[in-house]
C-alpha cells in the first residue's frame, strides 16, 4: 500500500498500486470467428500459409519482364507480343519469353519470367496481339504483390493479448482460420448505495433521486465486453451492504463496483463491512472529480473478487471508472496493447485549476476556421452534472503539476470515440 500523505494519493500512485494487484484471467475457450470480435486472443496466432500464396498482379494490365525495358533509353516506345491471358483464381501455366507479355487481371498469379505489371491505362496502343508503351512509364517490379508480403508462413500474425478488431477478423479469415482461442469474459457485479436512490419504475419520494450510476456503469462495462451483473440498490445500512457484497462474490463476480457511500461521514457504513470481508484500502485521491475511492479484494466462501468503491456523484463515477477501473479491467481481460496516447490540442477557454491535483474536465473537440483542432468546455462542470458528460466528446486531463490554463494553451484530451 503506498503511503498516503495528508493530501492523499496522486492518480499515478493509485493507478500503479492497482496495476500491481491485478492479474489476467487464465480461462479461455474457442469461438467462431464472428463471435471473436472485441474478444481478447488467448494465444498467438501463427500464420499457417503465405498470404498471398503467390506473386500476383495488383492491377489489370500486362505482365512483363523488367529486363525487357529496364535498360531502354528514356523516351523509347516498346512493343511486346501478347501470348495469352491470366485471370484471378487460375494456376499459372504460361511462361513469358523475351519481347512477350501476358494480359493479366488483378489478383492473377504472375507468370514465370515476369516481375512487373503495366497498368492497362498506360498502354499507348493495343491490338489483339501486341501492346506498346513508353519505357519510362514504369519501373521493374511495379504493380506486383509478392508472395507472403501480407503474412508470412510461420510468423506471428496476431499476438496473444490483442483485442480483435474488424481488420483482425478479416486477417484471420485470409489465413483460413475459422476458430480462435479467446479469454473468457469478465463478470462484473455492480450496485449503488444510498437511501435516497430510487430505481426506474419506482415512485420518486420527496428528497429522492433516480439511480443513474447503475446505467452509466452498465453502459461502460458493456462497451468493454464485460458481462454486467446488476445487483440493484443497497440502503445505507451495514447489513444490506454485507449481504449484497457477499452475494456478488458468491455469484462468481471477478470484479465488484459500488458507487456512493465512500466519502467522509457516510464512509463509516461502508468501510467496516468492506474491511471485514477482505483487504480494502480507502483512498483520498488528489483529483477532481472523484476524490474518495476504495480499492481492494473481498472474499465470501471460496470466492474472491476485486472491489472498486467509487464515489457517488455521477460524473465522478464515470471519471474514476475510465481512469482506474477501465485500465484494471483491460489488464484482467489480458489485453496487452498499449493505449493510444492522449492528444494535445489548443484550449479555446481559460480554465481555472488548483495545482497539486489532477483535474478532469468535460470538453468538446472541434476545428476552428483555420482547420486547427481545439477544445472547449461543456457548460457546468459540477461533479453531479451528468449532462456535461453527455454533451462532451472528450475528457480534458489537466495534470497534477499544471496550473490554470490560458486561452490558446495546449492541453491533453482523451477523445471518447475511436473509429474502430
Ligand atoms: P455519496 O458519495 O454517497 O455521498 O454521494 C454523493 C452524491 O452522489 C450524492 O448527491 C448522491 O445523492 C449522489 N449519488 C450517489 N449515488 C448515486 C446514484 N447511483 N445515482 C445518482 N446519484 C447518486
Ligand atoms: Mg450516499
């Protein structure tokens, strides 16, 4: 456990501590290729073939021998005799000799002797039996795809720990691979705490609010490909908390996420129960939003689960999820890819910030009239204003050592949407 100063733990320290206590799940199974989208490879995939299996043409045109024109003087026009045609999907049988060429289609196997393809639009003159072209219009080796240039036999085509994307499914299909070994999905239980919370369908009594955290958490877990297990709302009551934490563990959850009840005052209800069931640290984090957070492991029967006690405020829940829970879940899922770096863009608004803590603001990325990417703030940045998250398309990350931001200053942002 890192030592906490009176100011609390930095984001980096907390992330590092969590990283050291998380292990990837070992179980895996095979699935059909289409079911493997967004799943994590449990083993390296070794290419069983060369892709492409033969040298082939990248264009519709004429297969030539580079030696026939490579030494021709600039400005020379050459004429070659067409000795046949090669279509995609056929084995190559024709040998092309000096002064000859072969009509060839995209993807067709290069005939013996040829190393170059003249695209048909570069042919100056075409008849049934001959073509002519400017010798300096192409170079030897042009428009030919080499055997194994995409994937070579025996090489690692995709490494263990990769989360499969659409391109990867296509790549595996190109190798003739119909089933792949993937790690099992994580089971993640979650519940909300708070006497003021009402679930959808219930009447909203005076002083109460609808529970929104279970829906954002459900959404974030589903996007990550986890199996979500919604355990509802627990009252601010030690018995209720113990019961639901034990139930989550006994149902085989790998991870349990709670929201609310970990801040000072209320924490008294949650702390003793969590600590009684396992080994849980309560942190005061040097960040905003999301200061209080609990992390550790709890046990019930023979089952053990990793526990994240998130703060209650809806924006704080999402921020702590994205910066602490998400990396831990990715690590547990066995993902080894390095995350994309934060982007650095110009800030269109001045932002007041306290030093010595990390601040996460909700931002909107756009381009100015000159085409430069910039970021502005969504309206109210309160930790309870979920609309700020809904309107945003990125999170602005202001590091612990940064001070207030002036208009035009560069800031780090984490965009919400990626292409794949
Ligand atoms: P707490 O950390 O329990 O003190 O909660 C902090 C704030 O977040 C309070 O205003 C709570 O009412 C609110 N809150 C806690 N849990 C939820 C939830 N599940 N949905 C919406 N708001 C919540
Ligand atoms: Mg509460």
